[in-house]
C-alpha cells in the first residue's frame, strides 16, 4: 500500500457513500481501515488517528454515510498529506 493509493481509495469510498452506494463504500472502507491500521503501526503520529477512527466507528453505528465520507475524504486525507510533508 502506498499513501497515494490509500488517498485515492479514500476519495473513491467517500464518493461511493455520497452516491448511496453503501455496498461499494463499505467494501472500500474495510480495505481502508486495514491499511490505516498498518500505517498507524509505523507512524509517529499514532495519537492523531485515534479520534478519527473513533468518529468513523460512531458514524458507522449511526449509518451516517455522509459523516464517514467527509471524515475519509477531508480529515484522514489531510492527516496523511500532513504526515508526508513532515517526513
């Protein structure tokens, strides 16, 4: 997994959720969560991901696909890009 491919999948999942394609969005979401877990293990910024992952879980429990889409596309993407700039 590269950060560029993860960022692309974040955008694809967000788009799917916004278009009401929950099945496609959830499939991508599962892959993304696995990749984020791997990323967290090697990141010195682990603590920054935890509130976002918690927010995603809460949104998923509420079936709030738009909140998931926004968190994936804007907040997690921004965090990944910020970390790349810091390296």
